[in-house]
């Protein structure tokens, strides 16, 4: 029929009859059957008829394969298979698609409400919709997916309103998460995969995005309430859900910042209230306050890392919150000083009783808190002073811990920040070699001394580099003879080794161990004690050294000390320890007036009063004062306390610091230099710049402190006066660099 030449070739008529037969079957058999069904029965019938049609279409195509191979190809006609699908789409699908899509959406809504549906039936209908696209998803998208998305939007709009009114935020979010998971599973089960992002976006919009503000700020169950009640699982769920929404996390991060800031301000306010109420004496140490800040930071750092997956927005919120209240100073001591003093307690012997692991943990947390300070240079100055005292007084608990802390600061702020601190530690390490050289040379130095000269006490000297160490007040004290001999012989040694360096002794940095013998009555066994004191205390005690008279019971004190005299040169500092037995200056233990003591030791009033207070008014009263009292006056009288007693053989006599924890003037000078250097560096690169731009760039370059813009302006004026810059004559508020 199809291989003959025209007019005996019947291919055209056969192709036409193929189409007519399918159309007749669909019109006379399939359509009446479908018109008689509704809802799920319609879907069932349609699925059955579609399956039958595919079988019929398949076999018809096989029977008339010759048409596809020649006639269809030569005349550019649809293949028999495609023609059969087109007839089904035109005659059947076009008529029933509205009812079918409505029934399918009803099935989906019923499943959302908890009903059990025939997922296989819906899946077969989806496959039918996909087939009607003739190789594309146009029919699926336009005829079903768009209607499904609209229905989904309406459904979750009603549901979300109901949930908001009846549930708290955690319960709402549980339902929201479950709904989103179910929608995703629904797509996997019977919808086209291309529908998943569209369907989930509609759900996220209605359930989360449009309700975000209400959910986050809901009384008693919003974001801040969850943070206050440590609801970790609910916070993690809140983060997961709002991370799916465009711009969903910034409002949440803002609430986290506000909550952490409020918690920090409460800690600061409690400390302020204690100080104002007088419940707590103001001091440069408040470990409880620092530990509260560390605990708060540790807590919310874990929340950000675990519940918020370390998201940068929440890290920034945490940083901004801590910067806000960590820099709120209460009282006369800044938070930078409190943090440095806390580190001092951790690192010095006799401070916090903690294991090495705990000390390292606290140091790491403190450095994290330190990173929020705007005045990092102030912390560095205070820490360097305290480090110097620990090292010079042998109060450092561990050299490894000291280096660990400096390493942590270096990691945060760079080598410029910690260069002087590292130099201080290196000085002490090099000092061991200095002492060995001195000990080896000492016999040769002693040969030139007179034969009747008393032997030198044992002493050690530490040479320190001036540029690394804080500046200390120079005190021209009148030294005992033996100590003078020690300083002279070491100077002779040092001049031979370093002829171009000058030594300047710093007695305020010294320490000594003094052996004191007390006898209150003639027939009573004398008692001996070892006093661990500073060099200045030792100098004052030596002035009170008493010789026992033959016919009277008097107090006797003899000295055997190992301690520190400090020597600072134009380029070097040093410290010395000594051993000596010193004869008394008077024949009896009589009262000395304050003026007499001052003339004898030649100490400034400010230092002498602190020394006498530590010896006569503290817990261990080596000296007795007339009249008694807790303050040292110029009219007071002093003498050795012959009845001194203590249950311990070794007694440490602490003394108030002779200087402040830092020199504010020095800090301001360093800041001035840093500001001017930044201005010159910027202008050298830019040549011309207006005032506001220069101000902004200077502030961005100063990492260790944040100066007042007025201070920067004054430094610019100073640079103009010194002809580093000039005002641009052509442009107002603009500067030019002068090469």
C-alpha cells in the first residue's frame, strides 16, 4: 500500500486514517468516561485512560512503522507517536485539565492537613502533565505548577497566621521547619524536581520572611528570650530557618548584639553600684569583674560558633557589643588596667592558684577580651610595667607562661606591639652569661683591695637594656658601706667590658633578704627571722641596726641579705643582690625622729613614708612608731621593735608601689608620635588630601588606640608649624605634603 507509485500509493490516506481512528476512540470512548467522574475518581479514570492510550499509541506506531520511516520523514509530518500525543492533548487534556489540576491541588492540601493520599495516583498525573509538554515542562508549569504555588501561598498564609496567634516562637519554628521538610519530601515523592526551589521559596516567604519581625520580637519567646534562657536547640533552629530567607539574619544579629550589650552593661553597672555604695574598695584589681566579662564572652562565643555556625554577621555583632561595654571605664581605674592586673595575678607567684592548663585558658580568654579594647596601647604600657616588676622581683611563676602570653599578644597585634616585652625577657636570659663572666673576673678585681678590707657579701647583678624597660624614678639614696663596695666593684668590671656604656643604679627596683635578731630581755633566747624586703626597706632597716650594750637588754638586728639593687644606664639597667653583716650606728635603741631618718638614708619624703609605713604600720611591725597610727607624719618617732615576734621564720614585708601602674604622660607622648607618623606617612603617599579624608585614613591606620579627632587636628597644626605640611592655597580644608 505504501511502496507503489502514485496513484497506487496509499501512504497519505493511511496516515490520515491513523489520526482519524485515534480521534474517534478518544471522542467516543475516553471523553464520555472522564466526563462522568469527579475529584479523585477523575484522576483514577484519567490515569487508566492515559495508560491505555500510551499502549494503543505504541502499537499503532509499531504497526505503521513504514510510515514513520519514509512518508512522515519526506513530508516533514509529526511522527505517529507524537501525532497520537497531540490528539490526546487536544481532545482530552484540554477539556479535563482544569478539573484534574483542581483535584491534584486538593490532594496536596489534604496531605498537608495530615490526610493519607494516594501519592502514586498524583505522581501518574504529574507524569501526564510532563508528557503534555511534548519534551518540555511548559504544560506542567503553566497548567499545574503556577496554580500549585498560588494555592500553597494561600494555604501557608492562613496557617502562619493561625500559628502566630496560638504558638510561641519556638513552637512556631518547629512547625515551620517540619512544614518545609514535608514540602521537600513532597517534591521528591511525586512532583517534578524543578518545582522544589519555587515551592520552598513560597513557603519561606509566607512562613518566615513575612513573620520574621513578629517572631524575633515576640514577648517571652523571641530571640532575646531564647538567649536569656539558653535555649540552644531553639536558637540553632531559628538560625537555620532565617538563614534561608534573603536578609533574614541581619535583624536576628541586631537582637543578639543588643542582648549581649545589655548583659555586659549590667555587669559594668553592678560594679559601678558596688563602688558607689562603698561595698568594695576601689583598686586596680577586680578579678571577679574580669571573670564575669570572660564568662560572658566565653558563653556567647560558643553560641555564635555552635548555634550560629560561626556566621560572620554574628561574629561582628558579638564584637560590636563587647567593644561597646568593655571600653566603659568605671572609677579611676580603666578596664585595660583591670585586665592587665588580672593577667598579673595569673602570672605571678602567689597569685591565682590554678593549674598550667587553667592559666593558659584564662590567658587566651583575656587576650580575646583585650582585642575589643580601643586603648590597646594603654594595656601594653600597664602590662609592661607589671611584667617588669614580676621579672625584677622574681615573682614570675613561669617563664613559659610569660612567653606564651607575649606570643598571644604578638599574634593579635604584631611584633611591634610586643617588641619591648620580648626584649625584657631576653635581657634576663643574657643576664646569666653576664653574671658568670663577673663571677669569673671577681677574684682578679679583689686583688687590688686593701688587705684589711671586709670581705664582700654575696651579690648578683642583672644588666638590663634601657629601651626595653619602663622608666623608673632615680633615687640617690645613701647606701651602706658594703653595698657601696658591691656597686663599685661591679662598675669596675662593667667599665672594662663595655667602656662606652654608662650605668645608672635604680635602688627602687632592688630586693633583699635581711636576717634580723631580736632579744626583748637580757635572759631571753634571741629570735632570728629572715625578712624578704626591697632594697629601700633594707637601707632604712640598716639605719636602725643596734648594738647590744653590756649592761642593758636591747634589740639587735644584723643583716644578711640577698636582694636587688637596680642600676639603669643611658643604655643599660641593672639589678643587684647582696649579702652583708652590718654593725649598728648607735649604742642604744633610742627613738629616731622622722627628720633624722630622712637625713640618714637620703630618700624623698614620698618614698620614705611608704617604706616606714611598711615597716611600722603594716601587719609585721619591725619598727615601732610614736605616736601609734596608720599614717606617717613628719613629727613621728621610730625605733626598732624589740618585742617583734612571728610564727614564721621567713617573713615577707610587702610595700606599696612607689610609682603608678603606668605613666599617662608617656602614653600621651607615644600617641602623639604615632598620630604624627600616620599623618606624614599618608600625606607622603597621597601628596594632597582634604581634612575629612585625612582624618578618616589616620583613624583607620591607628590600630592600638582611637584618638579624638580634635587631637588629630592639633597634631596636623603642629606638623604645619614644623613645615611637614602646608594648607592648600587653592582649596579650602585641604593639605599638601612638603617634600
